[in-house]
C-alpha cells in the first residue's frame, strides 16, 4: 500500500520497510485495529480513534496533528499520541518535527484551557461556594514549579490540569514553562523511541508510556537538583 505525499512532497516508494535505518524509514501505513465485528453505534471512543488514524496518511496529517494536540489540551478526549505514532513510523526522519508540532500545539491549547478556567472561576465559585481556605491551600501548591512540572506529566488527561490551573489563578509564566518541559518530554520521548527502534517499540509505548514519562520526568528533576547543588 502506498503512502500519500505530505507537506507538498512527491509520492515515492516506501524505503526501508523493515524499519532498520532511522534516516528515512517510511513504513507500510498502520491501519486501524481489526475488529471481530462491526463497530457498535455507541462506540464513540473507537470511532474517534479510527478517525484520527485516518489522518496519518493524509496530506493534511501535520495540520491534523496540530489541531488534535491543541484541542486535547481543552476538551478533545483522545491524546495526540494516537496520530503522532503512525506519522512518525511512516516518516522517521521527521520524528523531531512532529514532536515539535505536538508540543507547540499542546502548550498553546493549554494556555487556552488556562484562560477558560481563569474566566469561569468566579461563576463556578458562586455556584459551589468553595471555602477560601481550601482555595488558598491549592494555590500554594500550584505556586511551586516542581509541583506544576509534575502536574503536566501526571495529570491525564492534560485538560484537567490546564483548566484547573486557570481556575486556581496559578502563575501563567510558571504554567507555560512547566507545560513546555512536561509536554515536550512526552512528545520528544515518543519521537526518540520511534526514531531509534521503529515499529517494534510501538506496543511498549502504548502500554507503558504514561509510567515511562513519569520516570523520565523524575530523572530530569533529579538531574537539575544534582547540578544545582554540586
């Protein structure tokens, strides 16, 4: 099965179908999971999953990756990894580019989610009557950079963190820096693994990636602390 040209590049035969060389290892397109039967009418999650995958071999794939990364930070239920993975497998030479697109769009979407939470907080507080003491305690937590950094990694879905940070009026510069590091570590780790190991690592990413991202963030934090005190 051939692939469609993306970003104005001409079609050509797939190179290195075995996924050996990272320079330009275009793999055979990965199709949606096979089903034992037809998808149920109410299987919205699976329909969205397959719909996202359909953009992986489209000339609009990069634009779709940006849009999904942006909206996932606000309301879209599925992570952009679903699209980033097959796109990277098809064009491993563009792994860093796709990771950058996902990171930039995710952070911009996060800022939008923050703004929504910030603007809606007064209305929500009037409805729920949250004790001021509890609010101040939460704001103390969000005022710590390390807490914010871990929040960008641990909170799944990320939209909970973005809207929640806005509702608590967390420091916006702190939120942006933490989001760049936290979300960037996620998408660039996907790029690194797929560019290095290709298709065989896909199952590992889909099964253990959240835990792997948390471990990586802990190691980064420990490295920064070690450099600071040595």
